[in-house]
C-alpha cells in the first residue's frame, strides 16, 4: 500500500490518525509515519482495504458497529 493509498483509506474511513492507531492496534505515531511514506506491513494494508470496502458498502451506523467488534 502506497502512502497515497493509505491517505485515501484514512480519508474514506473519516478517521483521525488517533482512531487509525486504535483500530489497527498501532502506536499513536505509526499512522503519521505511514502517511509520510513508512512501509505499511501487508496485514495492516489488507485490513485497511477490507475496512474501506466495508465502509463503502454499509451504512455508517452498521460500519461503526462492525468496527466496534474489532476490539
């Protein structure tokens, strides 16, 4: 996942860097590093792609309910 793909995913989800860190189980600075070009591990990239797909195919309420089950 490129930095522009990451930025697009974060914007599509409507999440802050802090929310990204919480949902993905990352340190609070890691989302900033990803957006600046740090390598995104493939498991995190897959999860982000899945979350974007879920966001685009579900209502906001249903999407948030699904995300709340992640942890």
